[in-house]
C-alpha cells in the first residue's frame, strides 16, 4: 500500500502543474486509507488511477495502458484481493489473533438463551461480548474513560478473588456471569450457594444466580 501510494505522489510531484481532480482523488484516498485499515483498498485504487493516467510512458499511442503497466496494475489488484482474503480468514491459522477463550460466544447456547439484563464479565472480555451478545449488557469493557478507574479496579479485584468480592454490587445484580474457567472468581463461584453453574467447557464457565 505504501509503495503504490508513494508512487502516485511521486508521479504527481514530477509534474510541473497538477490538475485538481487527480490531486483531490489521491489526497482523499490517502486520508481514508490511513484512517482505518479496512479502507486501505480505497487509497490503493486512487493511487493506481493516478499512476495509470499520469505516469511517464504509461500509455501507448492508442491511449491504452502499455503492456507493462497493465501487468503491474493487475498484479497490484491481485495482491490487494489476496490480502483482504487473508484478513477475512484471520483466526483460522496457527496464530489466531483472538484468544481461544472467545469460542464460547460462538456457541448457540450462549447467545442470550432466554436471559436478559446485565452480565458480569472480565475487563478483557467486555468488548467482544458486547459485540457477540447484544442482548446482554456488559459490566465493563475496554472504554476505560467511560467506566472510570474506580469501577475498573473494583472489577479487577473481584475477578482476582480479593477480599470483599462477594459484596460487589454489579456481581450481585448480574443476570449471568461469564468468565475464564481458571480464573479466581470462577473458582469461588463454584462453591458459592447463590450461584449455579449453567455451562462450562475447556475455556469458559457460565453462572446464573439461583434467584
């Protein structure tokens, strides 16, 4: 992406006078591409248009792109398509970016299951659970400025099983607790009279208050 975009900028920079539309096209492509990774293709396409129309010796006498440039454009487009395809298959290789513990949310029985209200979850799981289980309200997620330091520290202390964990108001009011199976809080909930183990696998455990 950088090579193609820098090439487009270089080609425009070599011209003594740049028309407005190629400059605006490339500028908008660069802005969108660097704003978020999923829009990189927009910057690449804009740079390819500039390269194909303004690069020296890019066109033959008939106005069509030369064979060398057509090959280069085709190779670049193919590279972009392959890169996007690999991004779509992320998580199925030998080094998945999502931890294996998130497999829980892909199971049908964890998608609401007749439970409504709020769930008590770990700070690291909040963003993903909020996306995968939209019918339940997470107790905390990665938006630290919204939750505040005190709330986050209290949640971390509860999940660590520190003294007073059973007095956490959000834990007591939650309709379901979802956590890593080997966490301290899950171990404590196994012996708690007020919680019932509803589901467990090698990654996570789900508890529902007996009330």
